[in-house]
């Protein structure tokens, strides 16, 4: 069975978790060259599986919205925005100093 066939039945979470474990093994540097190449190949197959599942989920979301892609991306990009970052040079509301009423009396 090839690596691609082996990962084709994995869920996103299973593939992601195995990929994380492979990266940790490769970063540790304890594997032989042959083992490292095998881990790398498996990691490539797992990464492709994860990307395919993410692409499929994105397409399902786009289809559910039944909107043009540009409009959908704009809506998703704005999701969860809590505040607005001021442009450079503009003070943030929290950074402005309140007017001191005592200065007016002097």
C-alpha cells in the first residue's frame, strides 16, 4: 500500500496529529537518513491530505453561503473583529490624555 493510499482514509485531525509527531521526530534529529526520508515522505502525504480536507471544507462553506467568492472572502475576513487598529500617527482612544479641567482655570 502506498503512502497516499494509507492516508486517504484519515480524518483531518488524525492526519494533523500524525504530521505534528513526524515534525517533532525530524526536529529531534535522532533518526537515520533513511528513516528521515521515510518520515519526510509520510509527512508530505499527510500534509497533502490535510490540505485537501481543508480545501473541501472551504468549498462546502462557500457553497452554503451561495455568494460570489470575493464577497464571501470579505465577510470571512471581517469575522470576529473586535476593534479597529488606528492608522500610524493617529492616537488610539485609550492613548489620548483626557483634558485637565484645572488647566482652564489657570
